[in-house]
């Protein structure tokens, strides 16, 4: 692990998390929760398996992650953030907020995963009808997606789970998702640009940012 060799808290923090991929690994663990090596690999397109293994060893040695063996039926080694690792949540949140304006550029050939929306959606979504029963909007599907849960004025966003029955399942091109949930595009326009809703339109409208419909 390289060091800046500076007696400065920012420099020392970057000694631990400044290497390429480390903060994206943190993003995955914050989003997915404890997961297998293969789950991380799927969520980090472009990283070689040996480089991921190296980064995980570095993160384990600095106390950012821990591994533990789960008994059957999971029967696998899971990787999770330690308390120190979870403290990076604020850093990831601010980088996500700071980078949001850069998302107006279309994705071109960039890789994309629906579950990457989970962290920003926790701050972008609102519950417009907190007096209504709990509703769930699923973006994507069980293989790659997230569930937006609106419950009495609170918003939670979790990885898709088979035990949840969404009121609406939504698919769209990535740039349409970004524009819709940042309030840059109305739902009506999004539908003309590839957004599809299977289920309750009202459930989706409930969690969208407020804006004037065109």
C-alpha cells in the first residue's frame, strides 16, 4: 500500500481508501450488505478477480472489512464492512451528491447496474402520501435492482428480495432513471423515452420528487 507520507488526517485517510476501486467496493458493500466475492465481482464490472482479491486483503488488514463463514443454507464466506468501514458512508454519500451533475452526460459505453441507484435514491425519493399503506417500487429485477419502500413518510431503499411483493416494477434506460429521480424529467416524458411500469403508477408517483407535470 502506497503512502503520501504526510502527517495530515486527509492524507492518511487517502493512504487507506485512495487506491482505485476501494471506495467502489465500499459502495457495493453499503448497497448490497454482506455478500460473496462473486456478488462483489458482478457489481464491479471492469475489475480483475486478482485485483479485487488484493484490494480486499488491503481493506481487511486496515480494518475496513471483515469476512465470516455463514452456515447452510448460505454456506459461503461473506464479506462485510466493519464499523470503521461503515463510517465511510458519509464520504460515499457526499461523493455521490457531488458527482450528480456529471450524470447529465449520456452513458455511452459505460457499464451500468440498476442497484447503483440505491444510495442516491435514499436521498432523492420522498413519500408524497405518508397517510397511505406501505408501498414498494422495484427498479430492475431480482438479478440487478433495488426496492424503494415508502412507509409513513419514510423512504428506505434495499436490494431486491423475493419476500417483497412490489406494487410497481419499473424499467428504463439509465439516463431516464437519472433524469426522472433527479426531477429533471417528468413521468410523462420518461414514458416516451423507454420507461415501462408494470403495476401501480400511483406507487411510483408517490416516491418521485415533486415537480410540475408537462
